[in-house]
């Protein structure tokens, strides 16, 4: 798949941790949207990433951005993860990985010689017009949130 940068972001509507349907189009014309795909609730790398976003949440909010995490986990798993980590943003349920496939982050993965399909950790920055202005694929957690925040700051100061 070609890069999504510069293209209109694939639309989606998914239930959040409370079963409320959140659509990307809800934010068009209003806010930047950070959509980050992650493999699994409550695993070490995913917890670190979610907590990094949590810790920078106010900075993102001050730049008129909303954060949405997406994984194949169900509502109950998302609720536990949010409560345990004190996350101030919604986590969306993509159990059938339809949205992950639209963003081309549902990939064949290898771990200890086993092959399986799963989420490739990725983040997309979508501007208020619905355009993907930056994408990060195969994200390494350390330093990622700072880079995403710096990119958003550059865009809003431009």
C-alpha cells in the first residue's frame, strides 16, 4: 500500500470503551486527530505508549488535538486498561481489524518463530480537513510521543 500521507484519511466508525460509536468525521473541521494503532491492552509496550500519551494529553489538547487509540481488544478490556492507567482518551474496538486493514497496519508478524496476523504499531496525524499529514509506521515507543507532539506543534504554528 502506498503511504497515506497527503491523502484523505480512511473513514471509520467504531465503538469506544463504553460502546459509544466514535467516527473520524466527528472531528472534521474541528480538531487534529491522533489515531494510534496498538497490538494489545495491558502489554508492556502498549502500556508505556498509552501512558506516554496520557502524560502529554494536556499538551495535545492545548494544540486542539484529540487522541484515539485503536486495537482489536473488546470494550471490557479497554475499560480495565483505561481505569488501571488513568487514560483520559478513548480506546476504540476494532475486533474484526477492518479499520486496521484500511490503514494497512494489519500485518503478518513473527515472534519466536511463530507467524501470526496482528497490529503493526502505527500512528497517524490527521488535520481538521481529514487529511493525513503525518504517519509513523513500525513505531518504537521510546521518544515517539515527543516526536508526534513536536510535529503537531510545527503544524499549528505554521
